[in-house]
C-alpha cells in the first residue's frame, strides 16, 4: 500500500507535503492502513489477546521519523536516538512506563528479561531509504525500520543493553 499511496493519498488528510528537506514534520504524516485484527484480551481474566502482557515479547518504544532532524550541511539524515527525544516526550514515556509497572505489564530488572510479563524493551527507529544523501528525497522515498537498543535513562528507569544476551530491558 505504501508504494501505491499516490493513487489514494492526496496529502490533504492527513495534511502532508513530502518536502523532507525543508519540512520533516509534515513528511512523516502517513496513516499506513496496516491494521491486523486481533482479540483484545484481558490481563485480569487471563483472556489471550493484545492487552494481556503474558503474550507480549517486549514493551515497544517507537521513535518518530526526524526525532534528531537532518544535517543540511552534509545532506544526511541524522540517526534517531533516545537522546533527541524532547523532555516532554521523555516525561510522557516515564509516565507510560509507570503505568505499565503499576499494572504489572512491565516488571523491571535483568532477572525478568525472559519472563512474560517481564522487563524486555524493544526500540525502533525509521529512516528514509536515502538517509546518506537527502538530495534524492522525493514523494517516492521509502521508509525502513530498524530495531536497536541503547543504554538510556528515562526518569527513574534505565534502558539497558546487555551485550552478553543481546537483550534490551528496563531496570
């Protein structure tokens, strides 16, 4: 669907202009239509589904495109990382993590990394295909996603990359 978006996306809803170089904020607005039907599930009645953390592999943190912006001097896309998230965004993330911990959906600590629910975290960033040369960007530029982990403090929580297990968890 993404590659055929010109057939149904006229850039009015959501408003976007695909001018990556000058206006990264509007370039990331794309609905996607990639929903898959799942049962909701329930943690309190142990009903399987997406709302039951016993069936989660990890709590997922997705960095929006252009979190770190672009380097117009070298014409490259800056790799997005947690350090570019605004303080407001970090405060929001900490509040979400608080909710997950309070409701038993996230149990911090290295020893809980393999448990369900547990402490596993997954971070993903997205970038345009032409991240190394932004002069190629246009409305047909595709987006790629990359999963990664980095050590980073989010309020009272520490995101930890454990190289020995190649795991990412919250402490």
